[in-house]
């Protein structure tokens, strides 16, 4: 699969996570981000995907297996963030597939 699927450490920059954004439906991995960082990275990835005319974008939030209480904090925070932007998406086990077309 294309895009950013590699494991990233907590200290990778947004630029490092987005520079490999390529392919018809790339993925951006939000693992290791704080909730504010994940929302900012999500917004930047959405902007880049739209500007490139991509049909879709995968946001990988994870399942929450490494969170306290095994609660998917990122996923639960990104979902209303996407809803506020009135985006069309499919919720998946480990994130979201956003469709622009």
C-alpha cells in the first residue's frame, strides 16, 4: 500500500508524516500523536489531499490497544472533528477512509 503506513516514533514531524503522501488513496498514520497534534495533522493531510485532487485519504488512528484502558482516544476525537467538516467517510476498525469524490 502507498503513502504513510510506516511506524513512526512519537517525535516525527508532521512534514515527515506527510511528505510521502502519494498514490490514489494514501494513508496518514496518526499513532503517537496527542489529540491536538492529530487534529492538526488531519487538517493538513485533508488540505493536501484536496489540493492534489485525490479521491480519498486514509487516516490511521489505531484501535486504542496501547492507550490507558485500551480506549481508542484518537479515533473518538477525530470522528467529531471530521463530522464538523461535513466530510464523507467510512469508519474502519483502525481509522477512517475519507472520500472526496
